[in-house]
């Protein structure tokens, strides 16, 4: 068999203050060894294909940090390059697309569905199309109708992107060999929410989903978390089931699982302390505390330059603390010009837009400079941070970076020389992905309801395009059968 693979991904926060242009995307060669997650997936697929005796062709690999809508011309340029590669190097038996699922352009609410449908028209009905998506996607009818198989990462943090790509590969190879006939069904849970899989109730529900996936005739089950901050017509939480030739089996399984998740909807409502309450909790906590600045997370499209939490920490004269990472290229340039050891007044943060809040004027000392800083990202991937500096003020060590990214791992601090073992308080600009690497350091982890773009009062999100506005928590029981919903493991 001949297999084609390409990757195009960005997560669009339609409430973010600026668009995503060509400069926001980074193109990666298929053999790139920098630790880019999409490149790792493509390389893994290529290895599997070689082991199985199939010919493999890698096309474009491009991604951008989450931000506002992608310029239509930029999206179309990347889409057309993928399609041109497919035409030029074809014909192919299988096409595997590594996408995000929540990419919105200035003229298209469903970029992934548009790309998949174009590929289907070129490849025809015999082409086996497989798509891997992030669980924070908008799963659309167009995507499902035009792909043979869509598989989502199950974990959040997304540590399982390699296993899910292998699952997708297996389904598509077996489909093309005539061994399975994948058919899909989707159940709309009528929910908008936040579903970390490291704790209940989602950790238990994920175990339930894995057990349901073992039922005869089921090929794959995915829970679509949805991306709350993407105003798209089909935004929301859903269940996707792929069965072998039995659409009714897929439909019944999707509804059964969806109803189990729906019955737990109240348990998913985020209940986070505000800044003042979180700092009170820190004062009484035993051991090291990791605070998550959840709303100013670059990984969800926020600027990552809101310093409200840092201002409150300074107001309480906290010491033995580390704070990162503040995206402020201008501040980085000023500090690099001044040099290590320089002490001066610096205006930090508050530059990206209304959600960035006010800047902080503070006397700082430059402790370290890195021309090219990075950190461990998801899994074994690397997340570039660009030119970065360690500055210190009043006992708080701060990382300021020039490539916008969330704080994934302690390397964001230690790579600049900050000793976290001496810190009682570590603040990270991240919502959930930080847990993989920071939880082992923490005696307590506290998610903080901070000012910023990623607000978690889901009932009040200013949707204009979302088709169904009767969703939980805006409506208490939009499906109208919560009493009858089965518990995990019940029903058939």
C-alpha cells in the first residue's frame, strides 16, 4: 500500500485579541529531531509503514501556537500545498492527517472539515482517510462524513498522541485490506466543559470508555472535550464511536457513553478559588504549592502576559517563589541589552490586549539570559521559548520568554538556572498540561481563577456562531433525561 501523511494544526481561540498569520506557523521537516509532536507522530507512522512493507510519503508538517482566527489566505495556502503534494505524489491507498480539530480561519469555521472534504473529492471513495484530532476540537458532521476513521487523544494532558496515531493507522490499513468496514456515530452531550483526566470524575469515566472499547465490533471510542473558547457552530462535548460495519452498534454505544458522561455533568463544573483565596490557601499549606494561572494560558490562545497574580504576590511580600512564564519580547530585549547583573525599573506584561490587564512597573535584577531557551513539552516533545531571561524582584524569580508558550515543565525555570528545590511557591501559566511534570514536585496543586482570555464560566461565554445554545451549564438539563441516565457499566 501507498500511504500519505501530513500535519496542519492550530487551536483557534475566537476570543483572542489578534489573528494568526503566516509568521505564526512553523514548518517542520519530516525527519526533524527537535521534538515537535507532529513530527514525532509522522516519524512513528513512517516506521510502522516500513515495518509492514508499505510505501510512505510525508507531506507538509506545520503548526502554530493557539491564537485568534487564522487568516484565510494562510489557511488556504497550507491546505492547497497538502492537496498539491497528494496529487503530485499519488495515487495513494491511505491518507493520514494529523490535525487539531479547532482551527478556524477568518472565512471558514471548520478548516479541518474543509481540508478533509477536499481530500475526499480528489482521492475518491476508495481512498482510506484517517484523521487524528486533539480532544479540544469541534467535531463536525463534515469531518465525520468525509473521513473513514477519526481518532482523538484520550488523555488530558495529551500524553498519548503516539498510541492514538498507531490506533488510527491500524484501522485504516485494515480498512484498505478489506478486514474491517469502519462506520461512525456521534452523540452530542449538549455540554461545554473542562475535563482533566488526571482526577475524578474524568479519570474513572476514561477507564469506563476503555472498557466499552473492548466490546465486540467496536474499533475506537473517543470523547470530544470540545474547545470552549472557539465560537464555532458545532462546538461542544460529544462522543464518537467507530464500529465495524454496524452503524446501529456505533450509535447505541455513543448514546450510552454520552448519557453516562452527561449524568456527571455537575461534577465537571470548575470550582476554582480567586487570587486572594488561592494565596490564603498557600499561606496555610504545608510544603510546596504549585499554582496554575489558568486563564492566561498561551496553550489556549491567551497572550500569557497578564501579571495580576504576580502583582498580588508582590503585594503580600511573598518570598521563595518562582513565576513563569510571562510572554514579553520587549522586556526580554531590554533585559538582554542591559545584561546579567543589571538592576533597573522594568514595565512587565500587560501588552497583548484587554485580557492582558495592566502592566507591572517593578525594579528587577537580570539574573540569567538564554538566546534560545526551551522546555520539555507533551510526552518527549520539546517546546521552544525563544530568547528568554530570568529576572528577580523582591524574592520572586520570574521567567520572561519571547516565543509564546504555556509552562509545561520545570525546565522552563531550571534551564535558566533557577533552583526550584528552594521554592515554596511555583506559579505556572497553564491550565492542565503542567501536571505531567510539576505534580511530582508539589505537595499541593491549586488551579486559580485568574483574569484572562480563558474564562471558565461556560454559561456566560459570548457565543454568536454556536448553533445550539441550549447546553449545560447555560441550561441545567438540556437533554431532559438526567434521571434516567445509567451509571458507568450499566445498560447495553
